[in-house]
């Protein structure tokens, strides 16, 4: 399940706030900046729908006998949707 307005899609925009939050927890600035840089590069998503599709295919390849159904939640209307790309299968 994925949702719109995901913070993971905006990691780079908020990196300074994340670094400050880590500093507030006792991290040194250098360590916090390095951690945010490395983790953002690994975990940030460009598009919530693209990330959902990638995760769908990853799970399908790992679990051959499990039905995987991708859902997308829109926060504005609080409804679940099935992505169009999945409806093509």
C-alpha cells in the first residue's frame, strides 16, 4: 500500500530538518548529515506510484504463490484505489 503526499518523496527537500532532528537527539552534525545523505539516496522515492509498482514486482518475484494486490490511498478523500498499471494484468 502506498499513499500520496509521501514524505519519502520529499526527503531531499527536508534533509536540513531531518539533520536538525537528529542533532536534537544527540547526534553530531557531521554524523547526522552523512546518515541523511546515505539513507536518502537509498530510501527516497521519486514517485509514489512508481515506488508502489516497483515494490509490487519485487514482492511478486519473492513470493511466487502469494497474491499481491497493490493499493494506493489518497489522503484527500481517504479512499483506496487500484493503480491503472495493475488493472492491465
